[in-house]
C-alpha cells in the first residue's frame, strides 16, 4: 500500500510539473494576418541590436531604451566566425555570450527574434562565415555542397541546442518567438540555378527538423518553402505582399539609415521618412516590423566587413553608436508606436476598406464591432493636401501619413515632429596631453632579405594563406638582373596587378610607394618608377593589406584577395617596352606583422621589447605608439579623437577598438545644407560631412577602462600620422531644439544634465532650423523665452504645452497652424 501511495504521489508530481511547464510556455503561430501569441493576433515592433557590436555591460541599458521606445522584441544575428574562429573551437565569452544577451532581453520583459543564418551579411567580415570554412577541400558556400551543408547544420544545431538547454524558445517559456535560417538568399538564388532551389529546400527541412516550437523566417525569400515564413527587407515594404497567402505581411529589416564605407560620406535618414515608411507599412496590412538597426554599435577589432566598412556601425539608428538616444528619431518613433499599439485589435482583426482620394492620397479603414481606426496617406512627394474625410478636414503634408485611432481625431502625423532634437557634442573640458613612447615595426627581414614563414611557387590568394588571422601578408621574391638584361634601362618600373585593398611596395629595402582603392574598384594596376634596382640580386617585397572581407553577393567567398598578379618589372626604352614577369617565381610569404605576433598592444607584452621615449617620430610608416591616460570622469560614453592619424588599429588596455583611417576623407561633392525628407530615400540622399574624415571619433567602452585610472592606449600606424592630438572626451548633449506643432506637448531634456539657458523660443510661425531659428511674421503675445525659461531652466527635463494658453494670443497668424520653435543650452 505504501508503494502504491508513493507511486500515485509521484505521478501527481509529474502531472503538476508538466502543467506548470505548459502554463509557462508561449504558443507562437501565425495566420494570414499576423503572428499569434497564445492565440491572439499581435502587432509586433522589433529592433536590431547586435550583441558583439556593444559590450555586455551596455546590454541592459540598450534593451531598456528599446523597451521605453515602444518595442516588443529585440532581433539579433548570430555570428558564426566570431563563435567558431577555428573549426570545433567555440567562443561564447564576454560580448559573444549570446545566451546572456537573450536572457537580458527576457529580463526586460521583451521577446527575441534570433536570426541564426548562419550567413548574416550585416556588413560583417565575410558575411559571418569563418575563413577556415572556405579553405576546406572542395568547398562552395550556400549551395548543394556536402561539406558546406554539414558545417552549416553543425553550427545551426549547436546554437539551437544552446537555446533549448537554457529554455529560451517561447515554446519552453523563453523569449524567442521567431528564428531565421539563411538570409536574403532570394536576392542571389538565380545565380545558383537548380542547386539554389535545392539548397533552400534543404535549409527549410534542416531547420524544421530542429523542432524549436516557434516559426522559422526566411527573409527576402519569395515562395519560401513551407512552413518557412517569407519576409521583406528594404527602406520601404508597403508595396510588398507575401507570395503565400497564408503568410502574414512581415518586415525583418527597415533600414533606419545606412552603413559607412571608408572614404564615404555620412548617411542620414530623417525621422519623418522613417516614420512614414512604418505608418505606410501598417496602413497596407503589415503586422510585424523590425528596425535594422535600432542600435548599430561598433565594429570592434577586425569584424567589419566590406571591403571598407568603417569601425563605426552607427547606422543613424534610433540609439546611437555610444548608447545615447538619437533624437528626434527615437522619440518620434516612440509616439508612433504608442498610437499603433492603441489600434492593435483593429489592425489585426478589423475588416479593411480603402478609399482613393486622388492625387496619390489614400485612406484605409480598419473596422471591428467595437469601432474603427484609420490612416490617411499622402505619397505625393511635393504637394501638401487638405483632405476632407468623413466630413472633416485634415492637413496631410506631402509624403506623410496621418493616423486616426478612432477615425476622427488625428493622433499622429509622420511629418509633424513633436520631439526634441538633441545635438551631441564632446565635453568642453581641457584634454589630457599624452606622453607617447614608440617602437618601429620590425620589418627588416621582409624588406631587405625577403625572408618569410612559407614558400610557394607563384602568387597565392591572401585569405587562402592567412585564414584571415591578420590584415597583413608580405609577398616577397628575388630577381637577378645583369648588365646585359634586355630589361635594363634608365626608366624601369614595378608593375603589380592587385586586389589588395592597400598595397605597399619595397625594392631593395627602399619604399617605392603605396596605392589604396578610392573608387570601390578592388581590382587595379599599381605601377611606380624604381630607381634602385642593381646588377645582381634584387629583393621585391610587397605588403598586401585587407580592410574587411567581402560580405555580400553570389559566390562572394571566391572573390580574390591580396596580390593575384601578374607582378613584373618593366623597362621602357623609347617606344619599346620590355616586361619581366615575376609571377611564377618562388615567393616567400609572411603572415601578419611582428608587432602583432609579439602582442605589442597587450598590457602583458614582453618586457624586453624596448619602447623609445626620445626622438618621437611623426609621419612614420609601420610604427607602434603607446601612452598612458586617465579615463574621463562620469558615466557618459567615452570617445577618442584620432584627428591627425593616418591608418591603422587601436587598442585600449589590450582590447581592440577597431581599425582607424581618419586620413581618408570623403569627396567634396554630394552634400546639401538642407535635407528634404519628402520622396524616396536612398543611401546617398541627405548625406553630410563632405570633404571630412569618414570617421574621426572612436568609441571606448567604459568596460575597457580600468577603474584605477591607469590606462594604456596603443596604436599601430600603418601609413604615417601624428598622435600628438589624440585625446579622450565624453559625449554629452550640448543643445536641445524642438519645432513642435500646436495642440501637442513637447518634452525637453538634456539627458541627466540640467538645462542651463534658453537661447531661442517663439510660438507662431518661426522660421529656420536648430541653430538658425528666427521669429516669423507672427508670434504669441507672451514672452516665449521667459515662459520656457520658467518651465525649464535648472531642471533635468520639462514639458511644454504648445498652445495659445501657454504663449498667448496669435491673432496675427490667422488660421494657419502654429508651431513652437525652441533652442536650449545644456
């Protein structure tokens, strides 16, 4: 009897445990209208934050700011080459701790979208693929290739099993409601023919077999194999319709701005246009939308792809690279999210009717038994409209959407920004003058003797030799010339056909010159005159430099890198040209630089490697510098100014903050003083900072700094620069501006700093922009500056009611809409 009783109790215990588990699981499914969570259709607003592009101590703040901005979910890729740098050797430490990142999302009460890929693009080095994968025998990426499929399945399975072990899928009670396999394959599938279709079918079957209990996505994949859900990526997805009628309309990448390339201008996408794209998407039946990026972050170390992707991956996202709110973008979107959420039931369950009002203006009505919600969209890029809708007039500016949650009152218009603009600046404290020591890169063996680590006949591809362990590869050979050599003349050159992103050339220990790509054509001819060839043995040493491996395109993995030849000496004798091809000579190769191999950047570098303090050189190539510094006080983000440097890499206390190249300026053309949000956005539209360095300021995470205050910065200067002006600052809000519309409230804040003064305020029809505001032809009869000062000065934040009640009568303005323009000092 006792045994029977115990068995019954044990059975009850397991029933209780199972019931508890089911009660805490989340059932994620979908129908033709939306993703459903526990049977309820949802509007889902998501944002991309890539865990390796920030530091683990930043994650809670970034995620909470996303939550405060009205997001439901955080999306991230999983970066194969970061996690498996060597085959079957894994790294999930520090800012690569993807489990910790997902749990941080869960702690904030948000959902997660896990884009495993494992191809990610993401302007990440080699698209996220490890280079050892390319160097396996008979390897082809992203097609029916047994070796590739085996490795892809192994890594995908490992990530899935890690998530399952920690119970992170929604089906287990975790936050992951969606996962993604492959990435934007539909853009390139035609290049792979029948094998491409077979491969994507295999991806779907493989993913489905992992039994994660939540839907799988395939972005940019028309006719995705069932049960995969296809999605859209782009600046606009309102015209996108899924090819499968049972798939909801989903947008996995709404590009909030764009990435930067070395030598490129700074991209800028307005808050008005981004909000317009979101509102149009929901007006046309969308229910899941993800911002790519919501926080872009930093390409620490050598993870930037490209070629030529910058260290900053700011992306002009709603949260900037350093973790600050990018206003007005963050706040303008937050207000839109609030309004959309108030309409969730109508948008996911309502009957849809559309009215064409002419001149590119359309109204959409979502109706349920409980009421209606409406959108009025004006996609005309030039003409504002006065729209009569349901017997009431609405002012709908060009290229904007008005949102009416009750089909009566306009709660939001995408072109009417009622959020502050924050002008970020570096703090005004006097910078610490750094005392530098230096050490030349030990390159004499390569330059003078052509001595390397391995020998091969002919030229080899850089990534095949380095396995991407370094940006640098020396190519070295010898050539004998005698007095009777037909090549010999008074006019001889070294000619190199190169795919190196940067090429440095030496002949007999003398520097011949360099060439780097400025036009995006990474296939070029280098040719320089050589004056120091001798009769006898001559040493040719070429330093090939990569600046991020290609990350996008069909068969991108097979693209050439390094020096692929031919390499030749050329003699010019009048009209006669004689060429001596050296390509099939015996070549010595040296991977990396000695300073890297000796870890000169490490705080534990070998003590006998002496650094000099005297005869401090500037403009010297292949030189190491280091200095001690004190971390700036406070909690604000820390940045370092590299103005005056050439090109290289930087470390703080042994941790790489990325490549730098402030000597590479963008072109002088293509920027405008004014940015018109109206009309379709492209990456070149509204670009700014022409003729200036693509990146001058570099992020130094607080977690890289020592609390003791004793810190070391190390630089490797490849091209020659002057570190004298390098200095550390913090990023703060310097000025706050707003241009708010009547009958709204505007919140003003200096982000944890007191508001110190009101530089301008006018209610009526003020003109100009932040920094150039001026009184228009009419304004309220109360002193606007005094009114705002009373509400705001000395406070961390304040709220202003934009109305005649606050600022007085505006009879001179007539019936035209009134605005408040204000500029505050922090």
